[in-house]
């Protein structure tokens, strides 16, 4: 055994010695070096490299003008086919680095280096003196095969080079594929510009991305108009800029704090005050020209007007948490009479070609030109989505796939909320310079037969109604709709929507007002720069939805998420008239809104437990009759909701506003139950808010 170990050690030593002395490495070989002795090949290689650089390197004019003296560091390799490739260059002047790359790109192809007779890569570092030095008097040890020193130097300078690549921030968001935060008030500032006669814009599918709006509205000019003169860092961050904003050739990003700090008083409530305390942060940016990202995180505690608190608790999900804050999410109890409701929204936006944009994230979307949408709205809580926007010719085609939740106790599975899925198609077509037509279809389905997310609905073209019949009508709930917009002139737009959940022609002809005729419609008008007053928008809108629309006999496939509607805030069985005025002057703004409505509610008093068609989460099979169905049936309730808000835009970059508002609400049902009773609310509010989303309190 001892003899075997000694033999092995001897062989290892012998092989190691052989590798050092008998496996020579040959450098790359230029044609005029082929007959040179092997121990002189490296010197011959160096001389050819120097001669080539000296003969071809042209010092840029800008460098000569400044009488610069220094050097250009180059790390290069000769690959296995004898081709020269630059790995890294370093110089004070960008022009010198580009010239070095050019010179190395015109090196002739030579014989590659070999190791043990096999072709191999060979790396070298070289420092080119500026001004150029004649190779006959240059030291021949300038070309080195030890590239580590140059790489080490690069690593030591890497952090400084990242900083040196930063540029003056110009807000690349304005030409990016990032979404413009969707709030009705802020969208009013560029609504007219996108709706002039002849514009090939598509304004229903929201939120818009900056790139498409910037074709009609100059965001940079707006920023310059709103800029406040200030020289201090604190002044710039308060009035004009993002808290953190960085930009280079390849990337940019911004970071801002989020605030929604409000205090108010509800005259009808038995508590002293209302409040909201939201803190968070927002990050957005871009990598290259095709990829953008957005993320916002909110941590909130609040107590609202009494009618808002009652509505929030009526939405309660399965489990111990007492409420769902409408439009936000599930809330846990905070102290004794308040709510704690964290929210996060984020998405990735990728544009592989100029006519297509893909977004994947967690948030909300909207389809329509009005204040409400009967097709697809943003009143529910944020949810995961995948969206595909395709725009070409006079067409914009929007496909949206969503993952939703039914959080009621009766549909939970092993204590977990039930997942359901929604897919939407919306085709917008500019038929003429004045007229736009939109076609909409949507389907909701659940995990029937463990099918999960049904790949049938991934097809962006096919009609969902056909798929519904193919997979079984009970397996999904398909809805169809349409929209239209007519530009009367540059300042007046007329818009409309029609939603069709179910339709029976024979019942329509019978004239008996059948429950099967489940549909709704919207008519609206916008008057921009009303009465020749710049930035004054007046809007009137009428919405009417028949009972049982958006509901289904399979109650999990209703048109809802987190106990909230995915269309109109009121569900179904209502009519509504809305009057809106918006005005903006420099950083000042004012919004007024009046809503007059009629709704029909269920009794649920132990004697009459029928569904009268307002509650989309109830099965339409629970109806009390098949004919004579009319809007407002059940407990007919008249509703008035008025809101007046005024404020000042503190920082346009982050959309930070200071505001005050007053809400007046009158809720007057014909009958009183435990959940439906008269109330008169006057709610005063004052606050500081980063305005990022629509928040609806007009239920």
C-alpha cells in the first residue's frame, strides 16, 4: 500500500512538471510572424498590434483641440477563429473609446492562440498613449496578457462610473408606456385635446398610457407652466420634483411618498370625527425604451362617515375581519370603531412593438367615456390582471384577463376565499372623424370540474358566448355590450353605453316586462371649455339598469369581486342622473357633482325574502315574479348625493394636493328595514392627499 501511494505521488509530480515544461502555449500569430521562432512570437504579435494602432488610430478633433495628454485603456481578446474583439475600453473622452473600438474592429483575422495544440481564446490589455507614440520607440511591454489588473481597476471604478452615467432628469414618463393615474378630475385636463374632431384617439379603455396621450397633450409644457421658481433643494422637492429622480441612457426611476391625511365631521354620526391616515410610497420607472414598472404600497387606518362605515361592514368577508373598504380591500378592526386596511398596487408594462402593449399587475381598469361604466369599472378592490392593448389603423383592441375573489361565507372552500376568473374583449373603432363605435364582451367562470383558468378564454379573438355554449352554459356567465361616441364639435361630445346580460325577443314582443330582459344603458354629454371658459368642463349623464342584470343563477358567477360590482357601483335595479362640473386654473381646482337616483332594495324581513334584482350576489331564481318587472321594484328609494370639492395642487410630479370638500347625502326609502332606513348626512372633510385613484362614496 505504501508503495502504491508513493507511485501515485510520483506520477502527480511528474504530470505537473510535464504540464509546465512540455505543453507550451502559443500566442496568436500574424501572417508575417509565421516563420518567427516560437520564443519570439509574442514580441512579433505586440509589434503588429502597435503598428496597426499607430497606422489607423485617428485622434478626434475635440481631443486635439484641448491638447489632451493621457491614454486609452483597452481590454481585448483574440478568439478561437483569430478575430479581434474589444471587451472594455476606458478613457476620459467618449470619442477616444469609440475610436479605439473602430481601430480594433478593422484588425485582420489571424491565427488564434493555441494551448496544448488546441485553439483557445487569449485576452490582452493595452494602453494607447495620447498623443500617439511611434512603435519603434514605444516600450514593447505595453501589451500584456495579464488582463486582471485592468479588470480590477474597472471594478474599483465601477461605482463611480454608475454615477457618472447619470443625466439631468427630464421625466421620461411622458413618453413611456406607464399608465397615467386614473382619476376623473385629472383626466379632465386633457380630455378635450383627445376628443377634437379628426383625432384618431381611443378614449374608452382606461387608464391611458403617457405615450398615447402625449400625441395630443404636451405634458412638458404643462409642467413648465406649473413650475414654481425656487433655488433650494427642499423647495424643488416640495413644489416641482419627485423626492428621488434618477436617469441615465438605459434606465430611469422615481420614488415618492404617498399621503392621504384627512380629518372631517359627519353631522349624523355618534362619533366625534372622521379621519383617514394613509402613508406609503410609490416607485415607477423604465428599463430601456420598452419596459416600465410601477409599484405603490399603502398602509391606512380610517373612520369614515356613518353611511360609509355601514356600507363597508355590509360587505364583510368570511372570517373575523369586520369590513371591506369599498374600492380598497379587506379591513381589520383598528381600536374600537376604526379600520386598518393595507393595499398594494403594481404592474409591469412591456411594449414589444409600437402597436402592442402588455401589462401584468395588481390594480384596476375602466371602460367608458363617462363617470360611471356599465361595462367594466374601477369601483371594486384591486385584483390581479393581464392586459393586452393592440392599436393599429383606426382600431384599438383591449383584452383583459382577471383573477377575482368571492369572499362570502357560503362559497368559501376549506376556509379559503373562492377564486373566479373574468375575461374581457373591447374593440374600439373610429368609424369616422366624429363617430366611434365600441364592442364589448365579458365572461366570468369558476373552477368548475377543476378546470381552473380555462385556456379557451385566452383566445383574444373568439366570441365568449360561443365558448360558453361549448363548455356548458352553467359553467360561465357571458355579457355583451356596446359603446358609442359622437363629436358634435371640438367642445361637445355625446357618449353612450349599452349592456346586455340576457334578452328574450318574444318576451319583449309580449309587452309584459319580463325578468329575462336584463339590460342597461347610459347616455351622456361633455361640454369642454363651457361657455368659452378655458378648462371648465360640464357633464351630464343618465344611467339605467334593469333588475337582475349582472346576476346569475349560479351565484358565484355574478359580475362582482370582493362583494362589490365590477360595473356600476349600485349593481342593478336603478336609474340615475349625474351632473358634474370641473374647473382648473393653474394649480387650483374645483369639482362639483350632483347625483339624483332611484333604487329598489330587497325587504329581507323574514316574510318577504325575495330578490328584487338590485343585489347582483343573489341568484335571479329567487325572484318573486316573472313579469311586471320594473326599475325601482322592491323598496323604492330616492337618493340624492352632492359633493363639492376645492383644492390646490402642491406638487404636480407626485400629484400631491391639499383639499376640502363637503358631501350632502339624502337616503329616503319607502319602507324601513334593519339595513334600509332614512338618513341625512352632511360630511365635511379637509385633507392632504396624493391623488392616485378614484374613490367613490356616492352609494
